[in-house]
C-alpha cells in the first residue's frame, strides 16, 4: 500500500510540475486577438442595415460584436500587461503608481485599437 501511495505521489508531482510557456506565446496570442478583432470589424462593416428587418440575420453581427469586443478587450489587457512588465516601479508608493500607470496604459491601448478603425 505504501509503495502504491509513493508511486501515486510521484505521478502527481510529475503531472503538476510547472511548465514554461513557449517564448512566442505572447506574440501568437496578440496576433490571434488582432485577427479576431479585425475579422469581427470586417463582418460588422459588411452587414447591411436593410437586413435588420429580419431577426434571423442578427446572429452573425451579434456574434461578431461580442467576439470582437472580447478580443479587443483581451488585446488591450495583453498589451498593457506587457508594458507593465517592461517598466519597473520606482516609487515607494508602488501600488498606487502601478494602478495609475495601468489605467493610463489601458486607456492608451484602447484609443490605439479604436483609432485603427
């Protein structure tokens, strides 16, 4: 019984060992989110207002709006997070400064993303 428990603990330890993400993960995530945002914007641009009369036509634009908004928000967060990791905190009042910097970064990235359209 103790050998089975030891084997089980070893298997758990091996299964739960930390795994380093690939180095290009952030770049791939950012490019995927950018392409989703662009595809959603293209879908919304192609939607004709005359199609609004029929509710059966609302599914694609609604999905594009939801997915594009979610991808855009995630893209803003990813870019702000990357910028936060690249600039170290220098003041003693670090939590407040970090929060203000994060809000400024989120605002800047949102304006940048919305300015592309």
